[in-house]
């Protein structure tokens, strides 16, 4: 097997190699023996998207008994979140939320308003890449420029805590006995659990938007062990920040309970309702969105296969660095063949051309 | 040995991507490239030579030959005559020759086009790209779906 590490935007080169040979991209989750979707690079359309029901059935069949490993198996919510973070789906109340943000932005820009307005993010908003990809208005320019930004240290601690767990030898043995193609589960040894992989995505979102907006940090009490207590602590940290800075603050969250915690802490919130789709939508998807979807899917699921290409895309690997995460990179293992060889050669040539550009 | 006559432009990707598209979509892989440029001594021109070399090597050309051809960029007659001379030379040597009218400033493009009308090269390429979402990226990183390498010699150019 040959391996290369590619950024999500370079994935377009693979779609082009398929396009030239009139072939389709077929993405599978190997450990459930399940085709997730197909994509035709000539029409730009997704077809044969898996349904929630089919994913649930496969999950039930292949999930190990050990609760920690059972929780770790990809679920419909992971697939939905990958669609949401990539921009394939929007929040159920997207238009209403956009209108609220527009109003808040206009209020923040009003010179007669003496208080700065901060946008704050709940952990789930970071998992869904809301600040750097999903906001309905331009984050860095235009009216969104009138906001300031803050992230609670509690949110960062929650992300950090999720990254700790890695697959042990015993975990790999249990998975190998239950999963389809279980023999290849040895690849997982020493890699992060799903929660950790997704938390790294959340960190990437924080890094990306902090860099551009100089977002402030709201200090937070040390976290407890249960989620509800932590949600209250995070809401309270935003409440304390708001009072200390004599500021208006709007917390963006997709957790209904968090909106109540926010209210109790004296913080306004905007509830972003999760989409209710029960299958991957069919139809046109532009290549950038598709590349992000494949990236986020590979991170959430750990690995996806490309049928017919003898290729695996890894969202996590032992040498993955924060820079790889920030650049949305995947590791690709493949067994050669014309499509994968063209892909590798084109990526290398594109990098050389872009490098030459940056030198002069 | 196939010959391509093309131009330098503000964005190198106009030159590079059209060449790449002709190779991928039209199976015309040049081994000998003449790049018209207002100044062959600039870093930009030298960089374009390197970049064309990288693209051609990715397309399987082991030792591409790339010439910078200095021209006055607004001198229609001079550009036309030089392009026509290169077309005729390639034809005399029984080599396949193409002119690319995608990159370049308008007068220079018209001059190349006029040379193509007179010289009747094997191909006259033009790269159609839908939209502006993927500017400043090399051909492999722009969806093939929105890039169409046209050969104007197949679209009535030779009928006049």
C-alpha cells in the first residue's frame, strides 16, 4: 500500500481523475459493510445516499457489546453532523436564525448602543464548525464584523477532555471479533476514539476563527463529570463574562437545554435546531462541499473506503498533527491503479506549482 | 514532437490550466512550448517556465522544451507574424502544432487567433471555465466538470 496525506481541497484532484475516466466515487464504511453514498463527478450529484434506518440496522449488527466500544460506533447523528459541518445540510431553523443574527449585527453596529456585542459558542456549535464554516453571514467582513467573539474555557476543557481516550490492544481485539473486515481493525491501535476525533475538529474550528477574530476567553470553573453540570458552568462563565465587560452576549447552541441554562445565567441564546433529514440528500453538491463532507465523515467514522479504488481515507492516524487538522488533511492508503496514481501525481504537481508561486 | 504556442498572462493559471486541459481532455500533450511574454527576464516569466515544466512532467513529458518568446505585447503585427512563423516551421517539420488563445491581453490574443486563421494549425485551444469560484488554482484542483477545453479548429475556424 502507498500512502499520501492530502488536504480536503486537494480531493478535487481525485474527483477529476474519476471524471476523466467516467467513473463514480463510491464511499463505504468498511466495518459495517455499508455503502454510504455515490457521487458522479460529471454531473456533480450525490446518489444512493444511505438512510438513517439502514445505518442503524448495520450498526446494530456490527456493534460490540462493551458499552464504551458500542458508543464509539458511527451513528446517524455523526453522519448528520458531518453533513451539517460540511454545509450539505443547514440547521432546521436556518433562515430564522440568520434573520436573528442580522438583527443582532445591526444592533451591534448601531453607534447609540454603548455595549459591545459578543457572539459566544457552545461546544456543539464548534463540533459542527459553526464559527468558521456554518455562520449564515460572513464571519470576518461586512455586518458580522460588528460582533466580537468569546469562547468559554469550559468549552475548551470539554473538547480537551474528549481527546484523551485512545484504542487499547484489548479494544482492538474486541472490535476485530465483531466488525466486518475486523482483521483490519489493528489499524486503530493507538488512535483516538470518535469523541476525540470530533473534538479535534472542534479545536480546529476554535483555532480557525480565533486566528481571524482574536476571540476572547471567558474563564470557567473547573468542569464536573456530568454534562448538565458542565453546561451550567459554561453558561455561567458566559454570564460572568458579559457582566464583567458590560456587554451584550448571544450564545449559539444546538442544545435546547443549554438555552435554559443560558437564560438562568442571564445570557441570551440562539437555539440552532438540528436538521431532521433521515437520509443523505440526493442531488447536486459542489466539489468543495463534497470534499469537506468526505473529510468530516472520515474524521467522525475514523475511516472510509473508496470502492473500486482500493483506497482508504483515514481521519485520524498516529502521526497526525494539529497542523494536519487545521489544514483539513486526510491520510490516504491505496493499492495503486490509474485513478489513484493520477491523483497522487496531480496533487504533487499542484503543490509544486503553488510552492513556486509563493517563492517569488 | 508536438508544439504549443501560448502566452504569459497576469495569472499563470490561465496559461497553465489551458495547457493542462488540452492535454487531459483533447489528448494534445505538447513537448515543445513557446510562451509569448512582454519580458523574458522577469522572475515571473522564469517561474512560469518552471511551472509549465512541472505540469508537463505530471502529464508524462520527460524533457519538455519551453521557450520564452519576447514580444511587444500591444504590437499586433509582430505577434501575429512571429506566431505564424512558428506554425509554419512546425508544419515544415511535420510536427503537430496548436495555438492557445486562452491567456493574454486582448490585442495579443487577437494576433494569435489571426495567425491561427492564416496558418491553420492542427488545433486552436480555448479553455472555458464556468464561474470564478476556483481562481488561482492549478487545473487538477479545479473541478473538471466546470472546465471545458474547446478546440476552435473543430468549430468552424477552418471553414473560411
